[in-house]
């Protein structure tokens, strides 16, 4: 009896999920509203310096943030910040999703109809700003026929609407100030309107803007609660505001952020990046000596060191976003990243889509063959041969040119390591790559040689999207000049572009030594693989169960919804779905997704479709007589499903669900195309450094085999337990 009870625990646990999901199909009585309790939820803006913004440590700071903290400490109440864009904050406050809002919120007559405000804590009027080189706009009359950038929901946007009544103005609307400023700096808009303290602070931090007019008389700024709601919070805010004004805290906060132009004129340019969000810079992952990971899993190489030196010289901060080269180009073109440094040749085709820095090196493509190959000594010898190339590179373009003259088969790869391996293993007769990259690979011990001289190539530069991030491009150029003058540039080049006779050929260290020296990197990649798998599978298990129940119900509308979802998601290849989520969705809906979040969504959408069919199949496999017997005994349909059909369906579904978990685990390897460094990508990165692809793929394969074997054993154990119950 105890044995049966113990084995039943597994069944009961699995039934809970299906019971919870099936209950979603039956309306339930609404839950009673939760009682109000501390802490207060306070909405604030996300990008509205100097009132609220994030510092380098990701902490929210600014006038509003410190003012609220000081008042809360004075009055002894607790709160939780809820950062969101301004218009969303207004809606959240009006819908009682938050208790209050502090976001440089002007106290206008329209807002007073919906909200109750504190005593004002600052006055701010809108002001006009244009590019620092713009001498055409000196008054509002000059705005006729021009484009004006505004931030949605602000008094600046209201003032722009008033100007549009007098002049022929096109208005570009943005959810945050940073993109609004960028619209003017990049020449997409002729001017912007914003509250004076915010605009003045932005200019002090180095934005290439100026103020052609005086600021307008504005509205006072205050803290807001919903009308007739949270009056005790409003009273505490007013009392605390009075106290901090009397004890000098208020003045200290204002002096910290509302600094004068005279005091920041010399320091502003140097501190620009420290005060703003870091630039996101795409780079390649396996392109030594330009970018690759060392034994400590740090990215190094010509591009990495050069970017670091220029950023230090110019005082801006950045965050590297490693991904394969073609994905990096798409990320740059869709504004997922601010710039790209990846030994990127400045070709006429790319200049149509991107703006480039001054060149920092020249590199032409060169041919490489196996060191034992004496048949290929010129391009004519390539006739009838196979050529390996890396997608998107000038080497690939040169291979296409050769294919116009000779009968050549081209094998394309996403990374250099596999391209080299294709030749070393005899699958391809030769490879084409930029000379510095090819020479470095041979120096590291690859069994290749160069039968021809390098071709004249294109210069290499740093790139931003066309018309975007021009201030970053200017800083890169200025920094490049400086590091060339102070010999930093030469030191970097001497570190990586060593001559073949001075290079020490890397030794083949063997599988165990390779595993030992790269164990931490592999475990980190495995950790990301398991996290991606478990999170996405958990989401899919819930969503797939719901769609599976939709398929099994007698409701035709729910059947149709489930059928459409399964048909669409199973019909889209996972790699296409990953590209769509990471590159297309942000463009279509103007949102930002991290690569990890896009990966979770991709796997969840895909896996949900398959689990849905497994649930439907499991229910369908239970003889219909079981349901009919339960109904004949007087049980309602819902209870018949929960107590009779679903327990039997779970036993049938367990092997399929475990198998789907294994498939999801293996599918994570596809997500490397959008820059996620999971287990497979970790292997590629190590190969790029060690050039020991054969040994590394054995190690990666064994890791997958061990994890999948454990999952299979778990499946068998659960299945036997349920069958013996």
C-alpha cells in the first residue's frame, strides 16, 4: 500500500499542471482585490536626465530619484520604483497600477482634471534645440516647413502642437529623450522641444545641440497620485518636501544636477559617455587576430584592444555584443547595436548602408591550401575545385569573382574555424580569407600554406548605421588619430601581427589538456544551454498544455486557434524564427530585446507547438469509452477530464515530453546565430583560439551525450513508475 502511494506522488504532481491549465477554460469567480500594503509603487521615467536616468552601475539616479528617497527617509515610508516610459506611466497611474508618479511631471490644467499633485518642487518651461551647426533656425518662424522631434506625453510635445497650429511643421514622436536628441543630431529632424533643465543637461553632457531661443514660461513640476487616491502618500510627500527644503537636502540635490554651463564647459565632452548609456558594439566571435577569446574567456585582438584604447581616450563607455559576422551586419542595420567593429572591409556596397570611420588597417584576401597540396599554385589550378569561404566577408566576394572565371564549388561557413577545418580535413581544396587572419591561423599551427600573394584589398573601418550615431563615429575618428600619435596603435599591431619567422607554432595539446584548460568556459556555455532549455520548456509546458486542451475540447473556435498556432509555428524553421524575433520584431514594434530574451521566446514558441500536439495526442489515445463511462456516472465534463482522462493521458505523454525536452536542449545550439554563447558557441570560440576543432567537437559531443543520457534515464524511470502504479 505504501509503495503504491509513493509512486502516485509523481502522477499527482504531473496532474497538477494539466488541472491548472484546464481550469483556464472554465470561468471562475473573480478573486477579491488584495489589500493595500507597503511599499508604495512609484512610477518614474527611464531616460529623462537630469531628473531620472541610470548610471554606469545600472542604478537609477537624478533629481526625482534622490528627492523621493530623501522624502521617504524623512517621512518613514517605503516604496518601490517602477521605471517605464512617460506615457505608459501616466496610464499606469490612471489605471491604479501604481500608487504615485514622479517623472518631472508638469502640473497642467489638463492633468489636474485626472490627478492630484503635490506642492511644486521645480519650475520648467519648454525650449527649442537645434544641431550645433544649424544657423538657419534662430526663431520659431524659421520652423516653417521643418521637422520637430518631441517626446510623447510631455509639455514639450504640447508646445510643439501649439507651434504646428501656426507653422507647417512635421512632428516626429519618440518614447524617450535619447532617441529624440539622436533624431536631431543625426539630421533626421531639424529641431527638438524639451523642458529646459533636461535640454540644458543633455547639451552639457556633450550632445551636439544648441539653444537658438529662450525657454518658454512653463508649468511647475510636482509629484502625482490618481485623483482622490493615496492622499496619505501625497500628504507625506508635501510634509517631507518642506522638511528637506529647510534642512538643506533639497539644495544639495539641485546643486548636484542643475550645474551651470560654465562649470561643465571643459568637462562635459570628457564625461559624455559616463553620464549616458553605454554604446552597444557588435563584434565577431571567431576572427583572430582581430577578435577572439583568450584562455581567461576575455575578448582580445586588434579590434578589441583598439576599441578599448579609443574609448579610454575619448571617455565613452561601451558594451561588446559578440555574434557571427552576418548576424552583426543585420543587428547594425536594424539598430539593435550602435556600431560594429569586426575587421569590416569598407566596400562600395556596404557604404550604401553604413557610415564608416577612417580606415585603421588594410587587408586583402589570400588563398590558402593544405600544406601537403602542391597541385594548386595559382588561381588557374582552382578549376574544378572546391573553395571554402566565410559568409559576408571580402574573401567570400573574391571567391564569387573567381567563380565567374573558373568552375569552382563554394562551401560557405559562419566562422573561420570551420572554414579552415574544411580545408585541413580535405573537404575543400582551398580557402580564401583576409591575409592577417589567414597568416595568424597558420602561425597558430593549422596545416595550411599560402600558394599565392595577397590581393589588393579594401581598407578596414569601424561602422555605424547610415545617418545614426554620428557622435560615436566622430569620437572613434578622433580617438584613432590620438592612439596613432601616442604609439598605442603600433603597440597593438605589433602584439598581434607578428611575422611568421617570429611566431611559435602552437602545439596540439590533446583532448584532456584542452578540456582542462577550457573547463570553465564549457561549463558556462552548458549552464546557459540548460537555463535556456529549462526556462523555455517550463513556459512551453504550460502554454502547450493550454493549446493541447484547446485542440481536445468540443469548442470549434478553440480548435481553430490551436490548429492555426501549431500549423504556423511548426512550419517556420527555428533559425528563421530566431532571426525574426531578434531582428524583425524590434523594428516592427519599436522595442528592444536582448539576445537571451529573444532566444527564450523563440524556443518557447517553437516547443509550445510540439507539446500542444503531444497533449492532444495523449488525450486522444485514451479510449473514448473512459470519458463516456465517467459522464454516465454523473460526473461533469471538466471533472471527467481531470479525474479520468488526464491521468491516463499523462502516462502516455511522459516519453514524448521527455523526448521534446531533449530536442529543445539540442535546439539551443541554433541560437548562437543571434549571439548567445551557449555550449556549441563556446566550442566554436575555443576552436577559434586553439584551432583544435576535432578534439573540441568530441568534447562538446560528449557533454551533450552525457546530459541527454541522464534525461533519457529519467524518462525511463518516470515511465516505469507510472506504468507500475
